[in-house]
C-alpha cells in the first residue's frame, strides 16, 4: 500500500490519542492536520489500512466501531459510561483457555471495563 500524507495523518492521530477512535473522531482530528481531508479518503484509508493490519478495528456492545494501532499484546479496554470514549488499559491480557461449544469457532476475546473517565469525573466535580 502506498504511504500518503492522509494515511500518515491517521497514524499520527491514533498515536497522539493513545486510545481507540471512531471514524468520525479520526476524520475530525485528521482535519486539524490536513484541513481538506475528505470523508471518502478517510474511509478508503481505514479500509486499506485494516486490510494490511496497519490499524485494528475494535467493537464494543452499543458502541461505534473504533480503530487503534496494533499493540504488542492483547490488552483490555475501558469504556466511559458518561462520554462513551474508549481507552486502552496498559495491562497485558491473558484470556483463559476455554472449550467452545460444539460448532463454534473462537477467534478472539475482549475484556472490557467500564466506569467514568478522569475528564468526566472532573466535570462532575465542577458541576
């Protein structure tokens, strides 16, 4: 895949955010770097970068799909129940060995914690 300024901006946005971002967050933050960054360009770049494992798509119940850079190891995520942002937790996850029910193929797992992020806690205390 050809490296472009737009793809570099997406990697920069994900690196700086240090958390999984939605497509809309990527587009919004990407436009800070490249004001004329197009919606279709971001969609195409995300699709191609996922296909090449340059970014990973993560999904959580009731949440929009998010994207993050590949990590060195499996890690849990934290979902803020106030602002709906998702954060990486800096802990290596060791998923337990389980026997799948007959006919099931397990391809991965996810540990999700939830609560309130520091920004939302701060806003709550100020209110």
